[in-house]
């Protein structure tokens, strides 16, 4: 997709939205905890036609990277032990409901923080508990998000035995100089070594994250990173533009003038464009706004949530999920997470049923994250066509060269894919867009989401 031969002189946006479309709408309402189960529909069996996805957040890190905006805490063994127990309690609560007793899961993604910060025994314990209390499909995709500095051969052997069949490494860059300037925790040699350990353990489905527009990063640096990854047998590469988020160390250092060399928007876009060209030359296909995969690689977790619109059960402090059109974010503060799990109620900080008028917006925004949306999917979900709801907006985006409206699907153009999140968020309502920014900033500060009342 991202093979635009040259950037247009006049860009379609003056800035670029770097925050991924994760769920829609963003949670905003303070819940009554005794009513959450009813609002989610947990007391009745599920009749969903597709499997569900599960996301599990492990909010601990051996090292706090300066650019990371996610819920994270410096690892402490006592807090980790308590957290594992709380996470198992949360799983058990959901698993005992009629809804999830009748649900099959097609994927489990363990993220963070640093999911691999847990010991081999703790990882096996958490995964085994999930597989014991929930029903997983025999070919379920189970992903462990891994920081190279927390990986060991023993850890990969343990998680492979527990069922992990996909790993995602936060490499960011293989270049030592760029990595040091960007506060990346490990060097390139370490990243290559741990990729090899995963493969030796029998985990062949390997994905890595690379960040572009890092301080001092050139096109040559980025293209070399891509070549190194493919030579190492990586099957999927997720490309993220550097995002300088408020309340992060990087944000403070940029403002204080301690970090320089971050390129402007044309440089960032050119890096993305050139990376897309190189990956296409190497035989990878773009499968979503940030993801590129070799032909036989699959990322089932993303397909279930973003393309098939299956439930996403979010577990752990700061996790987001969507169940039966109820979108929520868990509490980020560990003390509160423990307290709510002890009361055997969902540890949710903000959540609400998606209003009927927002549901077509969710379908468009989440579908376009995956580059295209089937017209049949839209009609089955909403009983009408996309033009019936968004005719003028679709005409506008088409005239700006950002989407193509074909007989079977609506698809991002090559230019549209460069601005994928901007185009997807054109379908956000103004109220949801504002709440999403508040949510991102609150989670970056490890604070629970400020409650705001829905617009009347």
C-alpha cells in the first residue's frame, strides 16, 4: 500500500495523528460496578458468530523507556506476585459468567509494559490459568510481547510449552547510535540474539516493532533495520512513527532541548514511504496501517478485533476492551485494581455501551485501520450502506485522494495509508475525539481516566 512515488506538494493534513485506533468509542462514563455485568450482557450466553480475542496487560518493566506512553511501573517482585494473583482473579470472574462460558477465544495477546518481565514460572502460571478457565480454539494464536532485555532461552522454552506460538519484540531499531540517542533499552546485537532464541524454542511466528523518525535517524538507518529484520527471519514488522507524548521522559527532554534531531513531518512521511517501498520489494504486504507481513504470516488477534469485530476481553491494569458493544478501560492504579478484584467486580474505571449513533462510526474507523472495509460487513452490522450514513464525508475523502469507494469495499489509497489514523478518525464524532485524547494522557500518567459526562 504505502508505495507513493512522491509526496504531493500540498499534504492532506498539516499534522499527522500518531495514536493508533485501538477501540471506539473511547471509554468515558464512570461505571456503577454492580451494574457492569448486566450492561455487558454477561448473564446470558454469547451468540457471537466469530471467536473473541483476549488482551492481557502486564504493566511492569525492568527499564522505563523514555518514549513509552503506556501504563507501566518499574518492576518490583512483591508487586508482581500480587498482580499475578489479581490477574487470575479477574480472569476467573469473567470465565464463570454465562457469556464467557459460551465464548471461544481465537487469540490471546500479552502486552505491556513488558509482558516478558514476568519469570518463566509466572508466565506459565498466567497462560495456563487462562487456558484452564476459558475455552480457546485448538489453533488459537497466543502472543507474548517481549523486550529483548528480559528474554532468556529458558523463558521462551517455558512459554512455548505453555502454548505461546507468536512473539512480538520491541526492537525499535538495530542501530546502536540511533538507539542510544532514543533511550532504547537494548542494542541491535541483543535484539538479534533473542530473536534467534525464540526461533530455537520453536516459535517461528516472529514480529518486531520498529520506530521511525527517531532522533538522528536517516533513511539509510531505517532501510538497514528492515534488511536486518528480514535476514533474521522476522515475518511481520510493525512500523510506528515516533510519538512524543505528554507526561513521558522524551517529551520533557525535547522541551528542555536535551534531545534533537527528530525530523519534521515531510521527513517522517518520506521515511514511512521509503520503508513501504523497500518492504514491498522484499515481498511483504501491508496488512494494516502499521503492519507489514510476509505472505504466509498471520496476525489473527488484529483480524478478530478490527476486521471481524469480535469481542476483545481486556484484562489487567489499564487494559481496554469491548464486550457486547460495551467499551471500557480498566483502572490503571494497582491499589485500586487489587481492591476491585477483591470485591469480585470488573476492575473497570470507565466504560459504557456504545450509543447506536456511534456504532457505524466504530465500524468505519476500526475497519480502515485494516486498510479496507467490506461493504457487506457494514451492511450486516447496520442494515444500510456506508453512503447512507457517511455520503458527504466519503465524497470528500475520495476527492482528496485518501480513499477509493469500490463495489465491494472502501479502501485507503496509498496516500490515505500514510495518513491512516487521520483518515480513520475522520469518522469519529467530536465528543469521542476529545475523550480519546484525555484517555491517552491519563494512561501515560498512570492515573485513572478523568470522568466526563456524555454530551447531552
